[in-house]
C-alpha cells in the first residue's frame, strides 16, 4: 500500500466506494467521471504504480484482469454490444491515479 494512493485508500475502505465486485486480489467500482454509460475500474488490491512498474511475478495478477473484465462486461450488459479495455500509462498516456487499473468502457449502443 502507498500511503497517499487514492485507490489504496478505496481498497482499504478508508474512502467509501460501492464495490461491484471484490475478491482477495481485485475490486471493481464505477469511475466517478465516466467517459461512457458503463465505465468501470478494475483495480488490483496490490499496489503497483503503473504498467511500467510490473515485475516478474505480476503476470498472473495482471492476467487475471482480463477474465474479470469479461465477467463484468457480461454483468453490465455490454458483452455483446461491445466495450473497450484501456490501461493509461504515465501522465503522457492519461494516467491520473498512479495505481495500476484497467478501464472497462462501453454501453454507447446496446444490441
């Protein structure tokens, strides 16, 4: 945990948030500034600053985000109409919170 990390504080329930999903490795919640009708943040509980800070041993944690995203897309009803998965990396890539997270964005047009 990083003491000044917003997502670490959310994971540790120091800042209230409604989790749509939680297990021992991840939490999922809605983005407070959504870019689409469905905009979820899939956040590993383990603090990793960004994609640039991945180390050996992080493969399964990062890899687990993708089946979780597919499950969340189905729960949100965008699995068939389509959605985007996005990692922002560093300030120049749009990263605002320096705790690795995956955006699931969709819901513009449903079938």
